[in-house]
C-alpha cells in the first residue's frame, strides 16, 4: 500500500473512532518461556474495564522454546509478536509497542508473563489515563511490604528509585516497576534504546519530556520463580547504574561532565597553589616541578570534560531533532495527531 493510501486508511479508522469515541486497550505480555505461568496471567485479565470499549491481549514471544505460544492460543490470544531468537526484554517491549500502535491502541498496559503483577488491577492502572490526569501510570509494588525482598534489596530499591527520580525530575515511589499503563501519545513520544533496562529509561525520558506520570499502589502476587533478568543483586545494581549514568549523559550531560570537570579543576588548583607557595618560600622552583605536572594533568582532564560536555550537548540537541522527526513518522504510520 502506498503511504498516501495507508494515510487515507488510518484517516477513516481515525474518523470512525472519533465519531464512536471508542477506547482500545492493548495488554502486552513479553514472554520468554512462560508456558507454566501464562495461564494464570491470562485468566486474571479483566474482561470488562470501565471506560474501555475493546480489550486486546498481545503476547510477545521472545524466542520461547517451550509451549508459550500454544498455551496463549489455547487461552484465546489472537495477537502475537514473534522473535525467532531471543532479543531481550528492551527489544520485546519496543516491538510490542509498535504492534499495539498498529492495532490502534489508545492505551497500552504492560504486564509480565510470570504472574508477578495483579492483572485484576488493570482497571485502576488505566483510570488516570482515561480521566485525562496522566500520560503514564506505574503500579507501585510497595516494595517495603514484599516479604521475599531482603532488607538490602529493599534499600537498593529505594536508592534506585531515588536516583531515577532525580534524573527524571519525578517523585515516584517505585520507578522501576514493569506494571504500567501508557497512553498513545506518550508511546509515540518515547524511544527506549537500551536493550536491557527500558523501565528506567522510559521514566527518565518521560520525565524529561514533561509527560505526567502517576503511581497506583498495588500488591504483587506471590513469587513463582526467580527473576531471569538478573542473576544476582550485584548484576542488577551494576546494570541499573550503567543505565542511569547513560541516561544522564544523554539528557543532562552537564551534570556528569560539569561536576566531574569542576572537581578535577578544583583538585588541579591545589598542586598549583602548592607550587607557587613553596617556590616563593624557597625562592626557587627547583624540586616543585612535580606539583606543576600533577596540576597540569588535572587541568587537562578538566578541560577534556568541558569538551566532552560540549560534544554531548550538541548530540543531545541532535537527538531532540531526530526524536521530533521520529514522532512525525510514527503519526504518519499509525495515524492520529494531537
Ligand atoms: N529474563 C528475560 N525475560 C524476558 C526476555 N524477554 C522477555 N522477557 C519477559 O519479561 C518479563 C520479566 O522477566 P522477569 O524474569 O520476571 O524479570 P523481573 O520480574 O523484572 O525480575 C517476563 O514476562 C519475561 O518472560 C528476556 O530476554 N529475558
Ligand atoms: Mg518477574
């Protein structure tokens, strides 16, 4: 179909949905070998939600080698995204969103295939979006109340959320929960690029783009299996730290390079001052050249930070332009413009 034809097609769907004012909800479930728990998830998805006219379930099969797809079909799932090989959660999320937009979703809810989240609360999750109060809603797992989380994990959770909130300019109690609802415009504006931690990245992006994010308190279901995303807490901490630093460099490079450069500059002044002080006291520079050398190295490093800051800022501006372009392309592809 030509672009024009496609646009015409979407325009009529668009017109119809405006006239009928229908709201379509797509519930996407990324799955990697979830045949054992997927039935529990599918059975607990509400069949009727206030303010929603059409509920569609979309399973993203991320290269499963078990019966995930067959089980989903047995439970009535009609829409799938298939990855022949495992592509990771970030890619699965992105592909799911594109498919959901293609299906004409007004709202997309993401839940996991391990029945970790209470699907019966999806109605509460989408309510703030339906009422026009939020662009994104996050299910706050109230991690301090989760019995199988150790004290260390609870503290890490708090720290992780605090750092993400700082980077995003938000105040979310559980910034990394995967149980979320997004409205269509938010999804068109978000572009997650990290393969691993789209949860953190989407929040930082959404915060920086001025999208309104709300939290809804939920209770998680009892744990049925270990997390497959992280083999250990150390791996979790390291990967999250890398994601957050990368997000800062992408959105607020002056914070990383500004502070680093400033600290290096201040440290560099100390050996210089030492050099001047002892040279004046001794009446000779002899024996104090080392201070000059260390000071110069620190100053060069500070100058490099300044240069990196300028480059990162130019790339950031470019990214904004590319994202605006992408937004327009998505509107052309999926229809509807505010
Ligand atoms: N571990 C993992 N999960 C994936 C992948 N692709 C999709 N998923 C799904 O992502 C969801 C979250 O995975 P899970 O191991 O429960 O992670 P956690 O609950 O965030 O610790 C589940 O529904 C998985 O089936 C992948 O490559 N690896
Ligand atoms: Mg899980």
